[in-house]
C-alpha cells in the first residue's frame, strides 16, 4: 500500500512520467503471483531448518533494501525459535561481525541479483574462507554464482521495487520451520504474548 501511494504521489508531483508510472504499477501487480511462488519454497526450507535448529547463534547479512530484511529475519528467528540472531549490513561485515564467524555460527545472506549482488558475494566469500556455514537466499540469476558449500534458497526473480516483499516470505518461513523443528509454540512465543496484545 505504501509503495502504491508513493508511486501515485510521484506521478502527481511530476517526479515520474506516465510510462514509468505504468511500469511501476505493473511491477506491483506482479507481487501476489511472485509471493505465491516464494511460498512454494516451503518444502526445501523445511529441510534447511533441520540443521539451522541446532545453532546457538545465527548471523543475517544484507545490503540496501535487504539490510532491513536481515534485521527482520534475525528478529523473527529470535522471537519464535529462541535462537540468538543478529542482522547486519553486509558492508559492515569487516567492522566487527566477521569476528563472530565460525563453523558453529550459520550466516544467512540475502542477496537478490541486484546492484549490490557482487559486493554481497564478496562478503559471502569472506565468511566461507573463515569456515562459516552459509545459507544464501537469492534468485535464479544469483544461484549459479553461489560458492561451493553454500546452501541456496532460490526465490523468484523480481524487480528491486518489490524484492523486499518477495524475499520476506522465505525469511519468515525459515524462522517458522526452525521454531517448529525445536518444538516451540509459534502461535504464542514466550514473553511476547502481552507485548502484542496489550498496549
């Protein structure tokens, strides 16, 4: 809704022309179909969740619009599976988070094939060089570039405008299935019931 409002405001203010407005509207209209495709990843995500459920700590990395998704992924994993998780901007990896990378700390990297892809792949190489176990969430264009040893979740390719919507689905499914694997009650996370029902 907010993106549609922003497109309408940009058109009304003359910031985009009619052709760009039509393109952006068409991109937004694709979101429900692509989200449906992303939800079809559930079986493969369930398999990955079995290993991730054994972790004590998990790092999430993303650049640009994927950085807030890294924060969201870490938050969801903490909330419902009780695994300590932190989200970081991938560009900040060398400024501290890289010290946490080891073979026991999985690193989930969110990297659609966008303008940030190559730099994010460089970060992933640094993680792997330090023995980190990587789960890469990318699209069909990014998947062939995954290094050996990385486990890959292939989300539908999409315009960067809606990538945060599409990539949110596998991130949330992963947290959900890790929690289920651990036997946690995903409908009533401990200590959160009051915070979501009482002001």
